[in-house]
């Protein structure tokens, strides 16, 4: 008879192994409850885990910031370049938008008066060269049918008259120039006068040669009278800001605020021909 | 008593770190097994029986903290501790190559045991064969890489000796 004698040490390990396999088998599947020992261990570890995680997270944030510094710098550079490009693009778009608004207004004006006048649109390409004259240069000239003494307007009102032309340009004397004089009348009271550059006050224009008793309402609109054969009748010039009697008491003058913004003239219409239709 | 206290502290620290910051340095989802590293170091210094006991306790603590397959780490770490502990006395424990080799053999033994037990219990979805070799390779290399940083400190801590160098004598 052969007897197998298993050493106690291995017997113990074998028993342990069997117990372990059994517990593994029963704890491998989803468990609904934990044993008190497991709960206690988790409770013991929880505050430590929480503390370590908090510290690690803070350190991680700091190291992330340090490690990503170069990346952020690169990104910042790219974003700055992008902002620069977009700013330029935005500026161009804004320019187009404003031009579109102005051209639309000019087109409205042209449509409104096309039965009365034949008009040629033009861009302002230059301003006066010195401080003594108020003139502009436009990009249309004799090649486009522009001639001396043609009236120039925009959608706001009267701008001036052509004083000289080249094949592709024309110089326009603005009505605010001291050399300019426009036959005018008050739209409502039909009082005639001459509009010229103002000699005093804050306004750029004044209407002179008005009898002292002629009715001139403040804020009344002044239009061209059509006398003088240069400016067609009915173009808006400005409105009366103030009426000032002359020292001799025989006549008076009115300070006129022009409708046209002469500092930002960009597109104009040259009135080439009066078709003779009534306004 | 002092020795027991130190090992208890190490267990708590190991469990805490494994479940927190070691996740952040995981490579391909695999992180170093700090508890196993401690058991293997212990085995190299104290031999198979004390290491098997420590492996049993550390493994059980890990299983209880995990709450699943209770016993799998217990047996794996116990057997690993025993196996590596067999080398104690035959090698110079203060040589740096000893923990490197110990961690290499111990890690492979531990994960093989872990995997075999998993197969026996019959949950292949938890222990997939496809990723097993990748996991075992990364874990082993990761654990081995810890040797130069941790062995000297561990040596001084558990032996309670003053600072002494770990040389490269074989």
C-alpha cells in the first residue's frame, strides 16, 4: 500500500487557493452590496484619495500651463495674425458697405431727376491743392461729355460747377469757394438772392442781396433759382440758420447751412443737360 | 511593531497612489503596480515565506479595495512573493541589478498567475487574451523602470538602516 504524504505547507496553500478561487467566482459578477471590511477599507482610503487627487489636479494644472506655454504662444501669434487679416477685411467690407449706401442714394437722386436732367456720375479723385481754393477733381472729363460751367450735385444737394476739363478729368469749383455765386431763392417764400461763401459766422454759406422786408423763415430751404444759366432751377442748396440785417438797414443776409457735406465728398453727378421738363 | 507599522503605511500609500495619480502616468492604459513592486522588494530582502505572507495581505487589501474577483491579487501576489523570495540569500540584495531582475521575473510571474486565475474563474471578457501580452509587457517594463528610483529608499525604510549606497556588484 502506497501512502501519499502531502506536506502541510502545500496543503495550506492548496486550501487557500481553493478558497480564493471560490471567492473570486462569487465576487466576479456584479455585486449589490459590499462586505463591512471592504466598506471600511474604502472609507479609510477615501479622504487620502481625495487629498491626493486634489493636489495632483492642482499640480497638473500648473504643469499643463507650463508645458503648453509654447503652444499658447504659437496660438497667440496665429490669432493675432488672424485678427490683423480680419481687421483689414472688415475695413474693406465697411468701405464697400458705405460706398454701397452712398451709391444707392446717388442712384435714387438720379432716378428722381433723370426726366429733367441728363446726368453723369463721377468719383472724386482729388481735392484742391492749396488752402485758398475750394475745388475737387473728378474722374470724368471731355471724353464723357463734361463741359465747363456744368452744375455738379450729389444726393444731398448742389456741390458746385465745372471750371475746367481735361479729356478724363474735370475741376469743380465748390459753392463754398469765395469765387462762387449761385442764384438762389427761398423755397417757400420765393424770395430771391445770391448764395456765396460766408464772410463771417460759423456757417459756410450766406444768402445776400435780400430786401430788408422780405420774408425769410429760419430753417427754410434754399434752392437754386435757375437764373444765370449755369445752375438748373430747383437744386437744394441748404437751409437758413440765421437772418442778419445789414448795418445800413436796407438789405439783410441769411446764414445758410449747406446740405452737402463738403468734407466727405466721394461721388457726384454732373448735370450735363437740362431736358426742359418741369420740376 | 515598527516594521509592521512601516509596511502598513506603505500599503495605504500604495493603494492610494494606485487609485489616484498613477492613473495619470499610465501608458496605453497600463500603470505601474506599486503594491507588487513592494512585495518583490520585500521578497528580495526577507525571503519566500515572509514575502508570501506580505503578498497575501497586500493582494487581499487590493482585492478588497477593488471589490471584484476577491482573491485574484491575493493569490498572484502571494505566489509571486514566494517565487522571488526563493532568490533571497543567493543574491546580493544591495546590488541594483538584483531588484531589476527580481521585478522583471516577479512581474511576469504575477501577471501570468493573474491571467491563469482569471481564465479558471471563467470571465474572459475581463481578462482578454488579445491585450494580455501587451499589458504584461508594458507593466513589466514599467515596474522594472521603478527599481532605480525606489529600491534604495525602500531598502533603507524597511531595514531601518542609515543611508547606504546600492552598488553595482554582482
